[in-house]
C-alpha cells in the first residue's frame, strides 16, 4: 500500500470552535516504548514528540472506526490520545489543518467535495486519485478501505409504494411538497438541495436535524415531518424494511470509502498499521460493527476490541 502525495487546497472554516469541543474529549493511555516522533504540534509538517491525537466525527460509526485505529496503533507501540465526537467536517478538518488533531477516519467523496466542490470524480477509483491533490499541505490521505458509508436519501416504504418512487429521478413527477432532513450543513452541500436541483430538477424544502441520520431523522421520516431523510448506507436500520433508499442514477453522491487522513509527517509510520485494518474493513463488516452499537448498545471501545481480536490484530 502506498502513501498518497499531497498538494495545497483551500482552508476549511470553523477553527474557532475546535478548542471548546476538543476540551471535552478523553485521553487514551499508551505504551512508554512508543516511537518518539508520533505527534505534531502544528500543521506545517514539523514532527514533534508526543501522542498521536486521533479524532472522530460526531457520528457513532465514525467513532467506532477511530477507536479501531486507536487500539490498533496502541497495539503496535504508538501512544495515542482520543479526541472523539468533535463535530462535523468544517470543525474537525480545521483541527487537522492546525495540527491539534493528527488522524481521523474520513469518507472519501464527501472530503473531496469539501475541498473541490466542482470535482467530476464519482467512482471509488477516481475519487481516491483526486483526493491527494485536493487536501491542504501538511495532510496525507492513505489508501481507502473497501467499506463505504455514504449519504443516501430515504423515504418510508409506504410513501415509495403509494407514489411509485424508488429513485431520486422519480421525485420530479411528484405532485406535492418535498421536504428533506439532515445535518445543518447538508443544506449547502453539493449532494444536498443544490444537487437535487442540479442533477434531478427537484426543488425541496430543508429541515435541519442534527443527529447524522439517527433516531430523530428516522422518526421525522416515519411521522411525515420530512418526506425523506439523509441516512448513511451502513446504518443497520436500513435493513428493517421501514425505509426505501432512493437510487441515485446520476451519481450525485460520490463514492464514500472509509479513508484515513493523517498529518503528513506521521503517514509513513502509521501506514502499515492502518493498511492492515483497512484491508479487513468491508461495508458488511462496518454494518455489523454499527449493529453492535445500535442494536446491542455496546460502546465503541468494546466493539473495537472485539473486532480487532476476532481479526487477529490484537
């Protein structure tokens, strides 16, 4: 597996919020024999001693992946510090750029569009090839896992059947008001209302529901508060039959492979460990991990330990 090259891209906004959010996170323990150059005090690529600060989105599935990365690195002798549940992309990528976080699991297509809204890449391969040139100096993207957890638009099974709607393209023929719910930033994302208008000629009203496709979003779909909601495709609840995930024939939503983003000066050191994890992380495995959280109410540390042990990585 190779470390991908990096080039300067535009800076993210929201850095002002990072300090307050990160202060709430917990610190992980490490091995005193860990490699000395495992941290960075700034985003300028200068190596410094200290733990690798691993972040996560404010999304339970992303925290599970971040915890898997953290435990795998600890098992390989690295000292790590956990800064989980940071927030959404505007905030945690600002933390990556200023060096206060040095590693985070990302989703390839959304990260690419965050830095290059006009990208024409859509497939796993094209997105992976475009990402290194999109991220800022001082950051590296490692090879993606097979696992994907993509945004998807979901309606109730009853709405789908009553209106003959199984695809985003079908929405153009719907005679009524369409309301979309999702995290607040979805309202301006290329795959949000702007994309629905551009790709499918569909105008929608927007309702901000800040639980990343969780119970609030699902309840809003069920009770008709919104017509459709943004739920990530690795959510085990999508297999219940309550919802129909609308097809995206125009590939408005890019491939969303799990992809580690890391401070460039740490990339060479952590690549073997993260490659070993990502080689085993498929979409099916990710759905099973998420089910342990959603259905069994296990915490991310318990889920990560079990998965790493079962796969011979602990």
